[in-house]
C-alpha cells in the first residue's frame, strides 16, 4: 500500500477556555481572604483599578451591583397545613429572594406560621435587625463549642490550687505543654523567670501531673506511662523496671526484660499488654484551636415573624474586597496617549479592570444563590440539630439553581457559613444518604453518626451495645443500615469496639 500525503478540510466544534474564563473560574473557588490577596496583586498591576474603602451601598431588589444580602423564606409548616394547602389547591410555595433578580420557588408552608419560640435559635440577634454588627450576635462567641485541653486543665487548676501565686504559676505552665501533652520546658530557667526556687516549680508540677487526663504534664514517655499506671494502681516495682527499660522493650529482647524485671514469661506478657493499653499522647483526645480562626464568607440569622420569617443571609463584607474602575483617571491619561503602544496598553488595562469588577459581581451572586439554596434544603438542621441533616449531593443543588455541578463544587470549596449553630464549611452540608426502612434515602451519614453517638453515650456499662445491637436500635428509628456500615461509622468517630468499651468501663469501676 502506497504512502502519500494529502490535505483534508473538516468542520467541527471545540470548546476553548479563554484566559479570562480561566481566571473567572479561579475567582469562584477562592475564599474571601484569598480573593483579597488576589485583588491586592491586581491593584499593583493595573493603574485603572482602585480600592473602594467606602461603606457598602444599600441596594434595592433588582439593582445592579454586588449583592450583599438575601432573604430565605422559611418553609416550616405542619403536616396538617400542607394537607390543607393541597386540598384547597394552593401551591404552598416558599421563596428565596436574593435581591438581585433571582427567585426560586418550591413546596412548603406559610412563613408567618413558624413559631420561633420552639427554636433554639429564637434568642439570637436583635429582633428585626438585618445587620450582623450588633453586640449580641458575635459569631466568634457562637462557634460550635468543643472542649479544649487548655480549658479542661484551667477548670481543674482553679479548683485544686487555692493559693493565688501557685495558681498563676500553674496557669502559665499550661502554656508550655506540647501537642502531645508533655511538659518539655527546663525548670531552672522557668524558676528564674518567675522569681521563685526550682523546688516550688517541682511541687506545682507534681500536683499538675495528678490532673485529668492521666499522663498529662509528663516530661517523657516513661513518666507519662508511669502516671497512668499509678492512676490505675498498677505501678509496682516490676513495672517501674519495665518503664526504665523501654528501649529494651522496643528492641523486643524479652529474655533480657524478664531478667531486669524479675518476672516470668506470663507476667511479662501481661505487663506489656498493660503498657500497650495506655495512651502515650494524652492531649490528642482534645481539640486544639491553635490554627488560624476560620472566618465565615457568608453569614445567616433567623428573621422574626414581623419580617416574614425565614433567614437573612449576607456576604461577609469585612473580608470581601471591593474595587472600582477609575474612569476619571482613564479619561485624563487617554488624552495624552499618542503612541499606538500606549493606547493598546490603556485599552487592555481598561478591559481587564471592567472584567474583574464583573467577575467579582458574578462570583458574589453565585455564592449567595448556592448558600441560599443550601439553607433552604438543610433548614431542619439549623432548627433542630445534626440528626436532621438531610442527604444531599452537589447535583441536587446544581439542578435546582440551574448551574453545572462543577460550579457548585467550586463555590462550596474553602467557603464557610457562619450560623447560630457555629461556623461550618459549605461542603459539610453535602453527605451521602442512608436508606430508611421504606427503602428511600432519608438520613444523611452525619445524621446517622450523631444518632450512633447518642446511643453509645447512653449505653449501660452492664450491657454494652454490640454493632448488631446498634443495627437493631437504628432500625427501630427507621434507619436501615448494615452492620459493616455501623462499624465503619463507629471507627470514623474513633469509638472502640464493644469488647474494648466493656474492658474500659470495667477498669473505671
């Protein structure tokens, strides 16, 4: 077969992404703080861009510009009201009005029928105030409360130390703990800094080592394990010898260990088992808020019935940068631009500046639209808690608001929603579903985990629940779930098995 060359003409369609479209996609997935850094770089490069440091303008519904507030109408209603609405042929619609020409409607009840006195959120914020700068609504004070190690220790110090000076020294020593709960600071320099003798520091440290959790304030691994064994009344001379020779244990020289500890093979095996059951890093069971505080990109709060009920949603204007195009400066310098190169440069910078303003406006509208629909879909969560979190995927929101699934994914990446229940990443509200007893997916995985945690926290020490028992208990609540799924959720929450829990409860008696 002969090889030859020829030219063919074909017609087809291709989709190419312009640099501006690529930048718009990049802006969409940036958080407010990341966007501020990006804007700072653009302000340095483009002379026609100018930072708008003035107050955010109040905009009426439908007015052009960046949206700052949305009102999400409440959809709560009783089953009887829904049935009555259907019988009368009413639509029973709820509405999301973003104030920017967006309107989403779906089935629900009348907003004015919602009773906020039954809600845990009824006392949040000043009634009728749509702003988020009021003193009685501080999101840092309303973040999801989780016990930190520092708070846990300070509570005990205030009870155990009656002398004010010793209490002050003990409080300071808490700040010297590392992430594992060890006290690594040399005592002599610390005593010199505080103007007291080392013996007093040692005495305070000995008292601090008696605090909960056992093993805290240890200066090394051996001391940490010894503190825990002393708490269990298991620190005998043989065990002390074993702790003094942990390097021999690490090398698995059991014969040498038996000689050093003066025990037989069976006793040594039991001692090693006790060592393995201890916690070498006692501080890791507590949350540490040492990382940067999460700053919400979007805020929400409940509206009173006088305002129509539902929720008010607002972009965080404190971290959201605002820029404008300085048309006056452009008009002045364009008069003096004679060379073709200068005119092309000015035209390019003007186009870039106008595009950036439009892209930021579109980004804000998209975030508000997605966040507003998320609040509508997960309204029961905000009213009643995590057990009422609905199963939801990106596709569900994308179909409702008429956007592509990838757009919703970018909008919810690295974005946080400040709510009366705490600060949550937008991704948190998406979770897979677990089938109900009727076969329909009615419960989110997070809701099932919350129910599991409730069951395990309330279990009787004399009748520890197995995974099969948990399956039956969940089935009675209408959740049809496999035993392996229960085990997976339990392990994800770092809850031991029934055998391990029974052993721990028996040790605590």
